[in-house]
C-alpha cells in the first residue's frame, strides 16, 4: 500500500493513503437518498472527479426547470456535473472516459449500459436498499414494509448485466418497527447506506473485501422476494385482507404514492393508520365513525383506525380535522 507520512502540528505524523484517496471516483445518482452517500464520500476525503445525474426537468405549477437533489449538492461543492439525456450518447461517453475514473459509484440512478459500467478499471459498484438477493427491483423499501418484514438492510455490490444480481461486497441490516413507514425506513437507510459505501470503497482500495455470489446465497436460502415498480393497482386497499396486511400496505406506501380507497364516491388516500384486532363491526370495506374523533374501516379480522388522510380535492389532514368539516351521507 502506497502511503505518505504527513506532518500534523496538533496530533503529530498522519498517514495519507494515496491508493485510497488518490483513486478517481465518478458518482452517479439523482434523488435526496443519493445525496447522503455523495456527502459521506466527500467528507471522507475521496477524490470525486465527476457527478452524473438526471437532466433538469420542468416541474411544479409554474413548469420551471428543476434540478435534481444530487445536482444541487454537486453545485454547492463545486463538483464537475454531467447530465446526459441518453447514456449511450457518444459525446457523453467521451466526456465520461476523459474523467479517467478508477471506480464508479451508483446510488438511486438509471440502469447503466455495459459500455458505461464496464469503463473503470475497478468496475462500478451500486448501493441497493435491501439485503440482496432479497427484494431486487425498483421499490425495495416499499415492498419490505408492505410485506411486514421485521428487518431490512443495505447492500453494496458489483454491477453486471442482470439488474441487482452482481457479487455482494458488504451488507448491513437494521430492524423495521411494526408501525414504521417506508419514509421513516428510507431516512434511516440513506444514512446507514452512506457509511456502508465509505467502508466498501476503503475495502476495495485495500483489497480486503471478499465478493460473494448471489447465486450461492439463493441455492442455500428460501424463496426470493421481489420489489417491482409500484403501480396504481398496488395502492388500492383490499379490506377483505387482515387488518395487519392493510396497515402494512398503508405504511409501506407512505409518504408516496399513498394507499387509497373510496368514500362516498371520492378517492380517499390513507397515509397513517393503526390496526385494531377485534371482531369487525360489519363486512369488510364498511366504516364506522363518531364523526368527531375516529374513522374505522372494517377488515376480515378487525379494523383500521385512520389517523391521517386526504380526500380527493382536499388537503392532507389529521382525521379529527377531516371529521369536523366532512358531512357523511
């Protein structure tokens, strides 16, 4: 390992690892989740030579150009930014090649073509929001909560042809509380994942990581659960299921896109709930309320106590506020 001894007045000689901090890294990511990782790499002193993120997009009521969360951070840090429309564009590929990256790091970004992920000498690594090979796909946090998992985690792995199937580098697990939402798990995960990414890059530089094939884990494991994209049909509440399953769906889709049902012909999104396990008052899907403090929907084995909701055309609000202004037929 190539090291220099540097003089530090406060603490004496300090070791500077050229192999580690001289390694040229290109970071690829777009949303807020990825910012935590980029910030952790920057604070750890890694040499970030470029950031690849999504192009600016028209959004909001005024349809103004909006920058990605990663771009905003990169601008603040004076990092070089690339925003390709297409990842196979020759101009982008040439610009990426000219950065001479030793390693590429991907966090919440698009699927990469081989010409991109195979470019650096040390390859491309990805941070995924599950304990791979479980929950491969676009929405691992949502599906882990929807399925009532008691534990999830983060995985760093090497990219290869098939999505989320590359060799595992490091993993870290953490518990999911029975009432925790996907949003709360997301916020914990982005910080845990950022630190795992720092450890992974140090391990790659020092040659201390032992890659593990996912196929080996699958052979010695139970069936694999998947995490496909969330569609509108996924969000529709089925009250013929148990109160626990309905509650898990609601918290697994919070804060976005939100689980929904209908109330008096209008779409009703339920954002927060509690499950009540008792004999239901009526058939599944019916509701009861005192029109002041509670709104319960019947399931097969109990009820869902609605805590926060949004009726079509109205703002999001607590159930008590909603009941003060709503007139039931």
